[in-house]
């Protein structure tokens, strides 16, 4: 088997890369170890930056998105029992965020690729990379019980944080930066309409909570919890009680709507980056190269920005043999990645409960929240990062 770009992973990064390459007339094969049904129903992120929506729209993936997605122009920071609106659009020349589940983006991408005759192999096993520092790297894998070797010019490692691509890079090449947080998020999906028109981020003495939404009928809500929290200890009643407590307002003007919970789970929060994001002919993109805590709603948007950059570099490479953009891929991405890392770390630090006994940190945190919600300059810093800074600004060095 031969192709131009061998892509490992059919998450947002791998699928979008394959789609963007196809539009440039570049062939790819996507290898995914899960089933199509599994990846199409894997619930994760749901906040799309305006730049992400524009890219999906400009490349023919906007139809269902624009029919079904919810556009938000602000969000609320709630602390000391009081809500404060951050006017995202008013502070950023009208930019917005769009609520559309990651699994919906994945469904649209798979439909587009298969509709265009794209080659996605689901349920492959034992994926292994070889020859990364040669001009003909290859990917070995098992599919339907048969072992295959896919020869390509370039390998794209889009296989997420636990994938094999990053691990295929020899020891000593990568530098890893890692920060784990002393808490996790207990996330639920509930069949109920939103309690608020916009996302509500709450800093409460019992811990952070987030009221988010996936559609007019389904809400996504989170509670700060222990990183190794046993979800079995959390009955639906206990989850609702805790959400009520953390989101209550002092004047009682907020009512949290309840509905049947149909999914719950615990995720750890982590910041992680490897540098460089490339080795020979292997290019890492998305969660394979970096993880952000979900507080800034950036993971999916970062993955999209990486593959946008990679597809441009590959178009140049296959079009004219010019390797400049490919060689600059990692540096350009990392400038953007670190901006987003800082924002996600900052939002996480501002909104969560840390050490119970650290009164100093608690007071500093309250002062910061008061500042962000009262100073136009500080609110603008939050808003422009949340809706997404222009990629060209972020990648310029
Ligand atoms: C549990 C969880 C919850 C999240 N919640 C949020 C959220 O609420 N908000 C937010 O902004 N972000 C969230 N994120 C982050 C966001 O979902 C990711 O940043 C995004 O999925 C990155 O896309 P990706 O394509 O790089 O990686 P992934 O989506 O992880 O895709 C990688 C793909 O590679 C496949 N794969 C892995 N190993 C192999 C292999 N050996 N061979 C072949 N295929 C392989 C995987 O099955 C997967 O399909 C969450 C992430 C996780 C893990």
C-alpha cells in the first residue's frame, strides 16, 4: 500500500487533516483503532472558536453545523454568589463562540471523507511506525486479521495523548513539559434545556462548577472533584445537590433545571506539551503533542489549528518540493500552543479551589475575579483568548 500522507487517528485532528489535504489534491489514508460508531459517539469538547467555525464552513463542513449549533456572545463568571457577564462579542469586535459537540464535528468529517471516496480504516490493530528519518516512512498495521504496510512520504501522528506516534520518537529527541492539577472534573450529560442562556463558570468554596450546553435539549455540566474520584460514589441526586449548592446565587434569582442524566465520568486535568512536534517525516498534531485543562475550552480548537498549519505546509511540500513551511511547522505551532497553555492554566487557576488552608491564595483569587469582571482591559484579555486570537498573530515569531 502507498499513499502520500499516512494519518494515525480518526479524531478531529486526523479527520480534518485528511479533509484539508483532499481539497489540495493530496492523498491520505487514516488508520483508527476504534470502530466508526465509537468515535462518532465519543463525547468530549463542545466549544468552537470562531476561527474553527470559519475553517469548517469555508471547507464545506458548515451545513449541519449552522443549522444545529448554538452561537454564544458572552459567558458568566459567578463567584461569591453573584454572576458577572463577560461580553465576549462586545469586547472582541463581534466575535462569537459556537456550541457544537465534538462528536458532531467528527460525524460531519467522516461523512465528508467517505462521501469523497476517502480511505479511513477503522478497528486497525498493532499500529507501528518505521523509517521516520528516511524519505519513505511506513506504518504497519493489522486490519481484518491481515498485516499491512502503508508506505508514505509523511506520517501525521494524530492519535491523541495515549497514541503510539509520540512514543515512536527515540528517547532524547523530545522535551516534555507537564503539569498535573490536584483535581479532576466530574462531567455529566443530562436531557434538559439550559438553565442559562450562556455558559456559567462558578468559583465556589466547595470547588469549581461549569454549566455548559450541547443542544437545546442536552446540557453538559461539570463539578471539580478529586483527580481519582470514584464515580460510583456519585448518585444522580448527589450530583444535582452539589450542582445546586455551587451554582446558587445570593439573591436566589437562579434556578438550575434538572433532567435525566445519561452519561457521567471523571477526567483528570493536565497541561502537557512536547517540543518539537516533529521528528524526521513524522509530524504530531493535536492531543498527541499537547493537552490543556478543559477550563479554557481549547483542546479541539488547538487540534484544528495544528492541522490547518500542517495541511498548508504539506500542500507547499507536495506542490513544489519546498520544505520551508514543514520545517517551521513545530515552531509556528508551539508559539500558539504556549499562548493557549497559558490561557488554559490561568482560567484553571482562577476558577478552582486549591489548598483548603491557603487563605492567601483564596484572597488573591477573589481579587483577580473582581478585577476581571470590573476592568474592561482585564475582561478583554479573557474574551479575546476565549473566542480565539487570530492564528496569524499567534504563529508569528
Ligand atoms: C475525556 C476527555 C474529555 C474532554 N473534554 C473536553 C471538554 O469538555 N472541552 C474541551 O475543550 N476539550 C475537551 N477535551 C479535549 C478535546 O476533546 C481534545 O483536545 C481533542 O479530542 C483533540 O483531538 P485529537 O484529534 O488531537 O485527539 P483525539 O480526539 O484523542 O483523537 C485521537 C484518535 O486516535 C485514535 N488512536 C489512539 N491510539 C491509536 C492507535 N494506536 N492507532 C490508531 N488510532 C489510535 C483514538 O481512538 C482517537 O480516535 C477532552 C478530552 C478528553 C480525553
